[in-house]
C-alpha cells in the first residue's frame, strides 16, 4: 500500500505541475475548503476564466483534511454545507461556542475567524487579540469530529443490535443467523485468528480493546469510502486519529507488560559489552516508540493514499474537461472504470488495515506478556 | 504540514469518543458475544465427549447383549438336551414298570389258572368218585346177592383201601 501511496503522490504532483494544476485559485482566507468540480467545469459562464481552471490542490486537500464545516456539494456555485459547532477558549474572553456558519465566507464572529493556510491547505480558527492574531484552544466539532461521532454511533448501534440476539436466546442451544451471525463470524475470526494466537493465555484481558480497535477502524474505513454525507470524512486517514489509536496500543503494551518484557528492554540477553555501554537498551527503548509509530503511520498513510487515489482518478473527469467532449468522455469512462476498481480495492484495504492494526497490536501486546520459561519448556 | 500534524481538538475528541465507544462495547458489546460463543464451544465439546462415551457404552451394551444371547442359547440347548434325556428315562422307566406289571399279572394269572385247574380237577375227581361209588353201589347191589362174591369183593376193597392213601399222596 505504500507503493500505492507513492503512486498517488506522483499522480497528484504530476497533475499539479501540469497546466491545469498550476492555475491556483485565489482563495481568500476563510473561504470554503473545497473547490468543487462543478465550479471547475465550464457550467457557470459568469465565472471568470481563472475559476474555470481546475484546482487540483484544493480539490485533493479539501477532501482529505479536516474542516470547520461539512461541505456536501456545490450547486451552481452555491456551497451546500452543514455548519458545525465551534468550541474555543480564548485566553482573554473565555469559552465561546457557536455555529461555524457564522464564520463562513471569511466573516468574523466574537473575535474569531477562520484562516485558510495556503501552504497546508488547512483551515485554522484564529482569534483577533490586541497583541496580534493567536490560535485559541480549539476543540471545535470539526468535520472529522462529527464524522467520528456519527461513525462511532453507527458502530455502537450495530454491535449492540447484533449482540441483542444473545440476550434473548440461549447461544448454547442455537447459533444466530442474519446480522448477529455475521457479527459473530467477524468477532470470532478476530479473536480466534488474531488475538488468541498473538497474545497467548492472557488474551481475554485484551480482547475487548482489540475487538473495539478492529471494528472502530473497520467501520471508520468503510464509512470513509462512502462518497456522500454523512460518510466520506477522512477519519482513519487523519494523523490525530491514528496517533491516538497507536497511543492506546502503546499504553496497553507498556502499562501491563510483565517483568520479562522489561528485562528484555533494559537488560537483554546479549554480550555484556552491548549492555555496559547501553547500546541495546537504547535500541530497545527506541523500539518501544517505533512500534506504535509504525502503527500510526501505516494506517494513516494507507487510508490517506486510498482516498487520494480515488480522488485522483475521479479528478481525471474534470481535468480533461477542456480537451473536448470526445477526449473528456473517453477518459471519463476510463476514470469511472478505474474508480470502481479503486473503490473495490479500498474495500479490501479497509478490512486489511483494520486486520493489520489489530494483529500488530496483538503481537506487541503478546511480546509484553511473554513467558520465556514456557517457551523453553515447549522446545 | 497539516496532514501530518495532529490537531489538538481532534486528539481530544478522539480520546473522548474512543473512550466512550470502548466503554460501551467492552461492557455491553463484545464480551456478551464472546462469552456466549465460548459457552457454546464448551457445550459442543462436552456434547462430543458425551457422545463418545455413549457410543462406548452402547458398544459395551451390545457386547453384553451378545454374551447374554449366547448364554441363553447355550442354556436353551442344554435344557433341550436335559428334556430329551428325561423323556427317554421316563419312557424307559414306564416301559420297565409296565413290563414288571405285566409280568406280575401274568404270573398271578398263571397261578390262578393253576388253582382253577386244580379245583376243577378236584371237582371232576369228586364227581367221578361219586359216580363210581354210585356205579359201584349199583354193581354191588347186583353182585352181592351171593356170598362168595361178597367176600371176594370186600377183600378187594380192603386191598384197594390200603393202597389208596399212597395214590392220594401222589
């Protein structure tokens, strides 16, 4: 998948360097994040030639980075988006809670405004203060937070719905069918194929966390592929989310590690000169952090790359708009076919990344629960 | 750089939301399912063991049944044999007894016949004696008219009387 990521990056860079990509729109700070395809096509004659150019940068980033409102679509140059909640704490004036609709189109409200950063293509909530513009403590319900809430609700409801069967039936006498059966199959697959073999005898203690992690990632991945509201938020492709996921695994590994695990870190079984100058312990301690780091980057990069690939493929339709109807039509057909392929691929990736995250977390937890005596006994 | 810079607000919300999701699912979600499935697995394993045990017991029963059947058959044949023997013995006994009875009856009959014969002979003899006495009376009445012949006859009678007891004893 890293390869796919690289390819998508290349694709995207190649496009930005091309004639279409160079024509960046002059967006004022606080304007909507995404310049939507319909603007780029020549549908609206009133628009100047500048906006006829398809802004690849804005298009790509607008879809994958976080935003203060949830942009759904643009009809005839009019943005349709769901305003979300701005929650910010100013150092001077305290807490502020208001709708993000009040900040649309660069408006200022209670001293706050949204700064659109050209460099990072990221909107930032800023506050006017006498000593200059500062960034307040910002815990706004952004697009990703709203998506996260929605997806989590979906996840919780689905699981509780699936589990309801077990409260009504005696599972010792019968096995569930339908959705509960599907859920049972998935849960038992994760538990029997990943958690049990990777962790060993203590697996029951970690099973709820790992199952939650698996389904959390899986559901967020899947809903991330859904192209319309309320899906499509790039949640598992956001570094903050994967950072926290990796952090939870890091905590699960290191808070409950046993003495063998810590001995392996600080006093591993290597020749003395490797420990006297604490070379091996140093490497082990670095390894402590590279493990969750790899978890974080792997999930983030894979999902982000998937989103970018799909966006890149779809953008072919708009990029080729000026090449004439025949060219555009032909390339669009290819783009649609390729888009279908990418979507199906992303379905696989959605499952695969959840699987890999869970498996690696299990392996890391298993390492922290090792029983060297038993292993020796087995040999 | 925003793509790879974690946002504080998102970190905060992620921690909160994941915490809540984890709490709900770990308390009311997955353990319910996994526990039930584990129980079912245990039950299935137990059922398998039970089935195996029952199978073994069935085999044992079958064997016992076969043994029993064989024993019964043996007993039956033995009983039949005994019955045959008893029958033969009874028949033989009956035959012997009948033979003895018959012999006894025959012997008794012979004796009786002999006795009958004797008594009949005696009767005949008596009749004959009476007849002879009557005949002799008549003869005597006729012949004893003269003295000489009377004497002679008396002598003869005396002689005969002397010899008669010897005859009778024979």
